[in-house]
C-alpha cells in the first residue's frame, strides 16, 4: 500500500514537470495579403529541461513570414518557466490551407533524454473581398411609353449649334494647318515623373473635409493604377485591389512593402465604397506608402532596362 502511494506521488511529480505546448492564432479567416498572428507558448521547468526553440523560415507553403517578435519569458513562484513568441504571417494564395507543423525539442538534464512537442496544424482560409449583399434590392419597374414632343425652337437652336460647330471646326482646321509650330507639345514627363508630381499635388487637399478625403483617396489609387499600367504596358484601371497585390508580388516586392501596399489600397477602398473617414495621419501615410512603392518599382524597372541595353 505504501509502495503504491509512493509510485502515485512520483508519477504526479514527473507529469507536473513535463513540458506543455499551446499554439493559437488570432484569425482563421483573412483577405488575400492580410495578416494574422501565430502565438506559440510552452511551459516547463528549467531545472529539469533545456529547450531548443523553434525557427520558422521566411517562406512556407501557401504562407509567408513577415515578422517575428522577441521571445517572452515569465517565471512563476514555483520555478516554472513560461516561454512564448508571436509570429506575423500572410498569404497570397486564395483557399483553405493548414499551417505546417513545427517541432520544439526538450532535453532532460538528468539523463539527456529528448522530448519533442509538435505544434498543431491550424486551418486558415484566405479569400478575396466579399461583395456587399446588405443593400436593399428594388423591384424592376415596368416600361412606360413616353411621347416626346420637341418644340420648333428646339430644331432652330439645334441647327444653329450645328452650323456653329461646323464653322469652328473649319476655322480651327485652317488655323492649325497654317501654324503647325503653335501646337502645344505633348508632355515629355515619363510615367514615374508624372506619378511623383501627381502625388505631391495631393498634398493640397484639406483632409479634414470628408468630401476632399474621398477625392484624395480616389486620385491616389488612380495615380498608382496609371503608373502600373505604364510600366506593365497593360490597362490596370479596372483591376481590384487583390489583383494589384498579386501583380506587385510578381515584381518580387519585399513582404513588408507588400503588406503596406495592401493596407494603403484597402484604406482607399474603404473610403470610396464604405464611406470610411480615416484619420489625417492615415491618409498621409497611405500617400507616402504609394510613393515609396513607386520609387522602388522605378529603380527595379530602370535597373532591368539597363541590363537589357547592355546585353544588346
């Protein structure tokens, strides 16, 4: 009976000293290019075990690591150590994916025996922006027959305007034909210079006025799309934010800049479509981010063009 009691107490002591592992994420559903945080926490006795902490690579299958916080350690009164670390990740592949499994290795100090604990394979769904279905739908109204009666003066004014247009067109043709040198030359600014000039002009808007904030963010996205269309020789004005982020990813833009671009473009979408009114600092930051990315892309394309010229 005494032996059984001793074995039970010894078993509970060993079990209480065994390391534990807890893995959590703050979101299982993100938009493409969005971020989520993975937190890994382990508890063990430093007097009984030494730990070999996990290392997450920058690129995973379907996921990319953006940042790793410094490990945080907390000791309890009974000498137990709680060690935790938070990782910031993102994804540009739409679908439902599972995070890979990572191993944390513990070694007993008394007999050099190894204990391996594995993180859970947590699911994360990566999706595009969902269309707003909350708006009230209205019934289709029937077609009404409308009788149109134009007064005689409509025809008189229309005829006079037509004659005026024909006369002005003939005069302009004769005038510009005689003075070809007076034609206003087309701007020689390259796409990069035009984009930088347009971004600087946005600084004149009063970001405390809601109507000007909407115009500001609308023009900001137009400037960015116009520059991307110029360097890619493809029209990107009808592209959604997710499409622009996928395009930027093909230019091997680093993860930090790609995450900033996603934040800036989604802020402009919220202002334009959801009547969101950001803080003045956020609007200015969005413009600086777009300018920073355009400068980076310009250096990238100029370098590539110089390399091609040398090869020729």
